[in-house]
C-alpha cells in the first residue's frame, strides 16, 4: 500500500533519488561550501584593487620622470608595461569613446595608400584596424609589430628616421593635461605645424589635427609641456 501511494517520476514531476535514467552530477556529492563563491569574489576584488593601485603608481611615474628613466623602469620590471596598458585600457574603457577609435575612423575615410606612424601604439590597435601601411612605435614592444622608439631622443632603434617633413599630425591627449591650449597650439606653429581642426567636445580627451606647413623656427618653444596626471593618496 505504501509503495502504491508514493509519487512516481513522470511527466511534469521531478524524479526521485531512485529514478532510473538519471544523468548529470552525482546527487549524493557534497555541495560546495556556502562561502566559496563569496571568497572567490572577494579575492577577485582584491586583485582588481591591487592592479588599479599598481597602474596608478606606474602612470604617475611615467608622467613625472624622463623617458630614459621610464625605459629603465620597464627594463627592470618587464611586467610593469603590460600592467600599465591593462590599466590604461580599463580606464579608457570607462570613457564614452576611445580616441584611438576616432583616429581609426579618420583613416578609414582616407586613401589606404597613406603611410601612418603610430607613436605610443600600445597594442597596435591602429595597425590591426586599417588597410594602410602602419609603422608602430613605443617605448616597449607589446607586439612583434612594434619598433622600440624613444621620441625624446629623436631616434628609433630600428634605424628608421623619426623626422616629420610633410603630412598630417593627429594628437590625442588627456584634456586635463592642457593648462593653456592656445600656448600649445602656438608652440606647435613654431615647430612648423598648422592647426587644421580641434575637437574639444569630450571632457576626457582632446583630438587635435595639424598639417606640416614649414620648417621649425630656430628658437625655444614654450608651451609644449603638459601637466602630469597626479593621483590623490588613498
């Protein structure tokens, strides 16, 4: 009688522990500890905070030291450059728009025969996104495409010249670094670059377009120095 009154596994009912044909994990296996998920989430948050702190430290170092010191930093700590770019990519990911994507769209509207030099190329997004011949330069190579180059030294270790004789120059820079944009544009004019357009619509970055109009003037050029990005202590 008891057996006849027990529910049987069938359509619309969950099979009991003894039902035949069960597949999947062993129902008798011990469940995962209740705190395992919370522990993993906490560990992930701590790792994220450590990465953010490391990025802020490296970023501030780069803004306040010479390029030679920056190269020495990355030589002594090869992983620092990757951490910097991971942190930078995450920071830019919070912006409404990535300036590199703007430059990619700019190039796609122009002839593919134009030769492009990407200084501070990082992971070579521009080279991977357009049909143009792109020469990618950075202080440390994240990709085999990259030519190691220290712009402050005005030379590239591949032997390619870095002189700019004609063409278009695009500058994408963090908006808060410009203390006096007019002084910066005047300094660029003294170097032979005529301002063609400037997009100041983003609160995060400025996008400036110049064309090479002539040789640089033989005198000091004030106004080029930009403000460093400094972080508040936490």
